[in-house]
């Protein structure tokens, strides 16, 4: 076993794919060893409409169908970054004063609450840093991109995903994944210069403004709104739609920046030439189709899923992009590692107990043979004093072996107690997101000390109360002076004794 294998065991991270949900189909993409793997399932009409699930049963059937393509293991959990359409996503660009990194998240969330375009109590929102201003007029300012979505939309998707065995590690949207794909893998694209990325998707037409190597603004036009009267869009209507909506994006940009936009990138799977002609006849932009550096021969309809798959290659600990789920990628990583940590030590304890059991069985066989042999020798050696002396020596050996067995039994008993203690502490802390740093056991009659980390003081006190009410512990003590602030939460030291 090499060093990397050991590090993977101590710092586990699952294989993560990308699942794109649209009104038309489900697409799953995963990059393994630099090879792209794809699976897809068509959705029955009306199962998903404008990015919302209308038929939970039909949606779940489609998920199970897709899952059967990915793996034959019915118990295996499939970790995936979920990509949803832009229909129901609201984006806001905000300026914040330069503040300490530890305070940035709190300040950003406060500003998101203030500018939320929908009821914030029924919203999932997140943000990511998109620029640190270097201009004299706006020196020492931070620019963030905030995203909002109705929580019910995400909850409906999340419930179906879990029933089908999919575990969301992050929830993002088309414009974010497409921007990432163009910036990181787009051929001949200078991501530091502003450009507009236009995507012709199943759910609508998406105009994405890229600036400073980040998604800066998204303008989405749903096909349902664009063709409210008929199922098809007339050519002239389509032409007018592109011109009018592109003007809106340019108008938004010119009020916020003086840096010119010279290029428009298209991802329209088959319509690049038509759209390029419309733009060239009405604007002075350079227009080019989106082509990728590494992944070729893939239709543009797969670009959102592939964009999310490239995010899946980023370690969770370094993923600070927007995620519109119930919990962020950092918390998801902590949960996963905590579970794996407990599983590793559980397996280690079981293996240790099995080894001890094998040793006891071997010792029992050995001792029985030894005892029979000693008994035989004792009978023959009882005739003279020399034999008596040897008998004494053998008795001493037996006594020594018995003491070793006694010590082994005590060691097994302590190991069992430790294993039970750790399992009980883990169970009592599961609802409070406690991270244990150190558990100090001097003896079973002396107080046991735990150094741990919690999201806040309330979580630490809740853990203390669970120890008190459990009934298996006494003298539970968590002084206020033993709770100290730390990055992302609090450190605390709690002591207790095990009831006899």
C-alpha cells in the first residue's frame, strides 16, 4: 500500500458525477481517469415543467431507470452535483466592503437576505466571490454573486433523489456550469476579457455575461414565455427575440462597466450558424461556437452536465462555488468524513476483536495440550525431589500463563468498553454536528475529558444535556469558561464519569 492509498483512507472523498435535470430528460456525466462517461433518460411530457417536478412518480421512475444504467449495485449511493435549469434561479451581484475572511460569510448572507427577490424564509440562497476590486474609485471592495431559488423546488428534487439512491453534494444551475466549462475548457477563450455566452437549451435561451473569469450576470428567456401562443417560434419572432434580449444584457452591462465586450460565444447544437448570422447582421461582435479543449465530439446539449462534472473533480474542501441545497459542500464533506471515520474505527475494532478471539482459541488449544503434558510429567516426576522441583517450575509457568490470560481478558474488556463508549458518544452527538478532537481516558474511575468542536455554543450545550439525560454518565461538567470561539464555531472541553 503506497502513501496515496493511506491518505485516501484517512481523508476519503467519494467519486462524484453530475446529474442535469431539464424538462426533456435526465443526463448523467462523470469524468473518470480523463474519460467522459455519459448516461441519459428521456422524461415523459409534463413530468418536469419549467424546472419544477409535476409528477413525482414519473420523475422517480426516470431516476431509477438512469441509476440502473450507472450501476448494477442497488445499495450503492451515487454522489452527484445536481444541475437544474435557469428558469427559477434569481441572480444578484453585490458589492461588499473588504472585511476579514471569517466575517465575509456572515456579511454576505445578511446582504442576501436584504436583497432577496423572493420570500427569504422559503428560499435557499448561496454566494461566491467573483471579484476583488482594484480600481481607485472602488478600492477595498469585494464583489459577490448571489443566487436564490424557492426551497420547495429543491426539496421536491432532493426527496426523489434520495429515494433513488442519489446523494447531492451540491446543487447548481445551467448558467453557472456552462460558464465554468467555457472558462476552464473553452478553446481560444480569454476568460479575463468580458464576453457573452449564449446557450440554446431545452428550457429556454440563456444569456450569460462572463467577467473577470466568473459568471457575472444571467438573463434567461423561457420557451414557454417566448412561444406562449404556439408550440413553435416563427423565424422573425426568434430573430427579434435574440436581438431584443441581447440588447437588454448589453444595457445592463454598460451601466456597470466601461470595458468593452468584443466576443459572443454560442452553444446552440445546430443553430450556431443561424444565431451567428442574426447577431452579425445587427451587432459588431465577433461570434464563435463554444468548442472544448479536451472533450470533443460531444453535442452542446451535454455542455451543462459536463460543466458540472468538471466541478465534481474539485476537492470538496476547495469548492467555494454556489450550492443551493439544504447544506453546503463544506458541511456535506464534514458529514461524509465523519461517517467514514467512524466506519474505519468500527472496522478496526471488529478486526482487533477477531484477532483477540483467534488468539484466545489458539491459547486454549495450546494450554490444554500443555496441561495434559504437564499432568503426565507430574505423575512421573513425583517419585523424587528432583521431579518435585521440576513440578514447582511447571506450576510457576502455568501461573504465569494464567496471569497473561487474565491480562488479555482485561484488555478485551477495556477495548469493549471503549468501543461502546465511542459508539454511544457518536450517537448522542449526531444531531448536534460535533467534531471530536481528543478523548482522554485516564481510568474508568477518573473523569473522562473530551475536547471537541461545535458549530455554536448551543450545539455544545445540547450535547452536554444529552450526556446528562442519557443515564449512563454522571458528574457531567461543561463550564462556560471551557467554551471558546473558533473559526466556524466553538471549541469546548467537557468532562464526565461513567456510572458503575
